[in-house]
C-alpha cells in the first residue's frame, strides 16, 4: 500500500502552520495541464557568518539539510533564494564559502536543487564567483505545469534587475499564455516593502508591470529574514525565514539589526518552508523549523 | 555641508539643518562606490570614488530623517546609516 504526501501529513498530524494562497483569476483555465507537487524553499543561510546572533552558525545549515532529508516524502526540488554565503571582501574567501556551501547542500537527498544569489553572494563582484560555482543568476524552467522564473536583483550592488534582464524577462513572459501558472523566485522583495531599510528592488516596479498582465503569478523571496505575505494587485509575495538569524518586522525598530539569539529558545525565528502546488492555481505553505515542526 | 562615506560609516553621521534654508550636501567616498538614500526627504545619490556628488536640499519641515547606504559595500553595509535632523 502506498500513501501520498498529503495523506501522510494528515495521518501523522504534521499540519504545522499552513497558509493557503491562491491567485487564480480564472482557475479552471489556469489549472489546465498543471499537476500537484511540492518544493522546499530555504533562504539566507549566510554560510561564513560569525557572531552572537547565531552561536551555532556552523551547525544551522547542516541541521536544515538534515531536516529536509527527514521529510517523509522528498520534495520535487529545493530552491535557495539567495544569500547562500555571508559577504567577504576577499575573493578567495568568497569562493571558499560558496564551495563549502555547495558541498554541504550536496548532502540533500533531493538532487534537483536550484540556486540564486543574494547581495552577500554577488553584489561585490557582480556575481562573478557565484557564476563560477552555480551558473546563471537568472533563468527559467518548467516543472509539472508551472513556469518558474529566477530573477536576479542583487548582482547590481544598487539592488536593481537592470534593463538587459528586464528585456529577457519580457521575452520569457511573452512566450507564456496569459493564464500560465508562473512562480517568480528572487532574493529582494520586488515591491517596496520598506525602502527605509532598503527592502525593495530599485526597478522592481518594472518587473511587476511585466508580470501584472499574467493572471497567475506568485513570488517567493528571501532577504528580510522572516515570514511575510503581501499582495500587489493579484500577485502574492511570500518572504521566507532565514537560516542564520531573524530580522525585526519592517519599521518596528530604528535599525534593521539581527534579533538576539535566545538560549531558552534556540533557532527561534529560523526555518524553511514547504510549498505545495495544488490545482487550481493555489499554493499551500507550511513553515518548518530546523529542529522539528 | 560635507559628508565623507567610508566603510561602513558616514562622517559625520548626524547633521543638523534649518527648515526652509537651502543647503548643498557634498558627498565623497574614501574607498568604494557608496550610496546615500533618504526616503523621507526624497534624496538619492551615488557616491563614486574620486569625485564629489552634490545634492541640493531645502529641508521642508522640522524632524529627524534617517538615511542609509543603498549600494552594497561589504560586511557591515546594513549598518551604514545616518540622520538628518531638521530644526525650526
């Protein structure tokens, strides 16, 4: 007897904190050809960081890899939405950190793993080292009826996508039906979440204008080190937790300094998420901790 | 009014201006490409090595207006910020 993942979660009581999100303007059309599957989003691992906000900086990423590997049903793929490593001025050290990160996440059981840079990986050298180890910084792929687009808004140190990539994005979107299921993966928020803390993309409005005519678009991103959900028009934006330290809620304090590590609740505020793509165009998000649900 | 950007500070990091009194901020960097952005006053400038960037400003009203570096410049980039204090 075999059971699918949803049945398993129901039987095992692993519901966790679930957000159901959907943006289908015309779900009966949008669901055509789509399939149900799930992927895992991890973000902002900052490999190489050292400091009081995470006294287990060397152990948190391996714990996250182990937590993903322990999922009862492995995801179709895993995506890291940037800041794989913590920045360094030293190009050799940058490559060393990226290589170490790659080696550690090579331990994931899921072998379909997607990456993109964060500003800590790519803003000091326009992602030169990143590309040596991980390839292109923006790309698209199709998976079981969903068109995924990775957008690079960090290789420009001013946090812009840039005209060239926006042109590529337009061409990529033009090739998609207006009711296609589209998921954008990126690092910074595409919308001006809190520009006072630079939680925005300089030319994000242009990307959103290109996406807006498409009926079924959902964005998953990182950068802000906390779960956050927002809607611009019909486009939903979901920020993921970090795997190094949490940051405060937008504008909740004068500075965007890391929240302190709490020895009584280690790893609080850290985690990753499952994204279950369902039909019609709906996503079920489940937030998981690195130390169990 | 001169402001020098240097990893990862502005010198000075607090300036006091008078509301309604025009001022020119002269921005320079001691090392790499930096930025200065003050969302509340609508200010934004690149600060490039080897040249001064001038920003004209007429502070509209008293208050405290934070600014920050919006060009990623290294490890403590996120902490690089300052404050424009406008008095009556």
